């Protein structure tokens, strides 16, 4: 076999082997690396490159070496699940950089971080003033986790004592001009419903690049032609308008009747409907 063809075969073979090993080790190996996994990955890559380019090297020996090095982080990960001291030794522990709003200078020196580097990490979290931070820890992966002081945290619905409906993940029902049946069945819809919604917006499915259904059952679309204007969904505004009209009608009925029982009934139902409107108005307006 010519040398160039031997190298091509070796390259394809080891590419497949490394791909399978990475899949075997799991997604954690590509999302975040500990010191041990980082060194192990470099070693595996070096072995693969040496065997691929070293024609005199036996392929079988390279495969054995790579499998051996790949088995080590697998076993280390298994032991880490069983033992926290071992996990702390292999993966490391987080270092507190800011506590109770104060910078821990000793921890900065221990991790060999300068003040400028700390400020850079904070800016990556959209924090530009140290005094806004209550707690910050450098994770073993090198990422900085930041907890802002209570007064600097954004308001939530819970802070305002608002009860909001749970939000489900949007379902992609149209992609590249084709309707996807599986997401539709997940939300209890069908192709006829999609076509009806598209007709309301005056478009055909072939012109839709992407279509998604939100947790409120509304279909939003993105067209291939970005110059075309698509009307916004009107279901929620119509529901809000209908509720307000009903509430106003109940008030009119209460004012227009001479029957005291009917007047009281209309007034109570008007108040109940107004409370319901107050609870859902912020949802139906968005």
C-alpha cells in the first residue's frame, strides 16, 4: 500500500475511533473539562497523531493506547460518583472570590487571578461594579458564578405577588417549508389546524422557513422572504377584549334593571370577572 494511502486509511480509522470514544465517555467530556480530563484529552490526541503519521507504528498498538487512556477518565468518573473526596481531588472545588460583598484576596492569589481578570469575569456576567455582588465563586471549570445583592436582582413575578401560568417549551411544527407531525401530536394539533392558521395569516406552508407554537397555542412563523410582513397573532388580544366587553355588559345590566336580586347578581359577577381580568391581563397583552 502506498504511504499516502496508508496515512489516509489511518486518519479515517482513528477519526472514527476517537468519535466513538467521545460518544462513549458522554457529553460532559466536551462541555466541561477538569484538569485530569484536559491532560487526558491532550495525551489521546498526541497518540492518535503519532500513530497516524508514523507509518512504521502498528495501528493495533495505537488503538490499545487510546482505549487505555480513554478508560481512565471513565473509571475516574465512576469513582467520582461514589466518593466526594475523590471527586474533589480529580475535578477540583470551587474557590470563593467574593463573599458578603467583599473580595477574598487570598483566594485570588491562590488561584493566580489578578483583580483585572476578576473584573473581566464579572463583566462577562454583565456586572460592572463589585459592590453589586453578594457572592461569587470560581467553578472548577473556570466559569464564574455570580449572585447579585437582593436590591440589584431583577424583579420577578413572585416579588410582585403575581401568579403566572406555567410556560411550556415551544414546539417547532414547520421547518424548511414542511409540516412536522411529531411535534403537532405532542400538543394535540394536526395538519388541518396548521393550514387554517396559515390561511389566517395569508401564507402557504411552502413559504414558511420556521413555524413554532408557543405555550398559549399561538403559531408564529418566519418566512423565507424577510421583506414580507406577517401579521401578529390576535388570539390573546381578542380574548382580552371579549372579557372586558362581557364585564362592561354586566355593569350595564346591573344599572339597567329594577330587580334587586338581578342587580346584585350582575354586580357580583362583574366584580368576579374584573378580578379574573386583572390576573390574566399581563399575559394576554404580551
